[in-house]
C-alpha cells in the first residue's frame, strides 16, 4: 500500500511521494496498522455492547433473528483479529469495508429492536452504539473514509431513532438532539483523523530530514578526509620525499644538497603546522572564539590586503561549546570572500544572546546570486566534491542551527550562521 498525495492510500508498493526512503514508508505503514488494531478493539467493544444489551434487555419481538445477527457479528468481530495480526497489501482496504459491515450489523439489530412493543428499551440503548462507529473510522488516518462512515451513521441513526419512537415514546426534539450529538461526534472523528494524519506525515518528514542530514554529514566528513589526505600528499609529503631523494648527495657532503634538504624540511614543517592549525587552532582552545577569529582576520588581512574587521563585544571572553563550529564557519566564509567576492572590506560580528550564538559576515564585494546559495545548488556542489558552504550548512544544521547567505542592499553579501548556544 502507498500513502499518496493528500494522504490517500493506494496499492503498488508503499512509497511516500516527497519522502522516499523505505524507513519513512515503514513509519506511515506502521501507523496505519496501529490504527487498524485500534479499530479491531473498538469493534470487539461494540460486539460486547450489543450482546449485553440484547441479553439484559431483550426485545419483545424478533428475538431469534436479533440473536442471529448479534451472534454473527460477534464471530465477525473476533475473526477481524486475524487480518490485523497478519497485515498485507489489501489489509487496509479491508479495514474500510469492515466499517460498513459494522454499520449494517448495528442498524439491523437496532431495527429489529425498534419493532418491539412499547415496554422495550432495547432499541434506545442500541442507538448509543452508533457513537463508536465514527471513532473506529478515525483510526485509519483517512478523513475522506471517516466522513464516508460518519455521514451514513448519522443518517441511519436518525432513521432508526424515528422508527423506534413507537417503542420508546421518544419525542421528535429528543431524536433531533441525539442525532446532532452523533453528527457532532462524526465531525470530531473526521477532524481527529485529519490531525492524526498530519502529525504522522510531519513525523515522517522529520525522519526524512534527519536521515538526509545524517547522510550529508557523512558525505561531508568523507570529502573533508579526502581533501586533507590530498593536501598532505601534494604538500608536505612531496617535500619529505624530495629531501629523502637528496640524502645520497648529503652523504657525499654536497653543500647544495644540504641546503635543498633544509629548505624541503622547513617547508614541510610549515605545511604541517598550517594543516594542524586549520584542524584545531591552539588559540581557540585556550582563549575562545573571539580571540581566534581576531587572529584569523589578522592573518587573512595580511595575506590578501583586504580590510577585515572583527566585532566581538557581544561574545563572552571564555571558550563556549560552539566555538569550533562557528570558527570553521568564519574561516570558510572569510576564505570565500577573499577568493571570490573581490571585496575591499569585510566585517565579522559575533553575538551570543537569548540562547543563540550568531556569526555575521558582511562584505562589500560583487554580491551573490540567489541561485548560487540555494539549498539545491549547495547540495549539488557538495555531491561533486565542492565542500565549502555546503559542508558548513550541513554541520550547522546537524547542531540545530542554520546558514543563510543573501545579497546585501547596496552591493556585497551578508552571511549569517546561527546555532543554539547550549547545543
């Protein structure tokens, strides 16, 4: 079975459009089966109710046909346990048709009782059982099916109550008010079914987003490891191999070879320190984000000539749980500005208030098109190996935060990274 648009069930495999993953399909399917089991419990309750009513207050006429219908319904209610325990593709369709059987059985017994004489209250008591039918229909998370049961239930209740007036002497005003109550219960059941369906779809959507976020995070981690391996291989490792190749000349006392080895080792050491600093800046660990970002801005300004200003007045002067996350975002955003924005001035602002930590990066560069920072574009960039903003967005989202990049009025770009301060 499948959950189609607007919550309609249909055959051909259980696939939820817009959700997709088998795990999410299973969520919807299991909720529907749970509703089916609740429906079976309501049906058994109705069967017991009908049995007790006929046993304790038997109708004066048509007693044998009444017991025959009640007995058949009891067997039907018990038999309905089997498909609920061994659900298959057609089980949910069967559940909708079973509701019609419940309505027909209760209507038949109430009609037989209505043919009794004025001393019997059997039909009057049986009519209250109609209230259970919309409740049973609401369990299947299909408002249309629930309405298809609730409307006939209210109509049949009115007709049966009108026919039973001879036996119980109920006035028309009472019949109308009781019908209104049944109709109200039917409407409540339809709305309840709609709310329950909406919640299930929301849960499935959240599960989908969580699964997608986990997949994105794993891809980002794999890409970052690959990028780190490539940087080490193409940088420091090449200098070390070059120094090793010069060892024979060094053993012969060639002063030029010694100089080349010294340069190679010095350069490899510089590259290794740069890599380690990029991974875990020592200043971040000891002094917190404000000092680390200030140092990052000073280095970027010295190497690029771009004016980089930092405002950390609203940031605590101590390490926080989000320092690593926002430092990585600041480094990536600042690198993007220097490489691509052709900016002359960049402002980085750190804010820590109201349970949220925020990094704001504003530049006066060429700006950015909306399509360049859309979720789909970032996902495509990450899939092809271009991590950048896509990886930062995934990391922030995994921590309950977000990254927004938009054009700045008057030119330039504004990037805002936020994350819960107590993540």
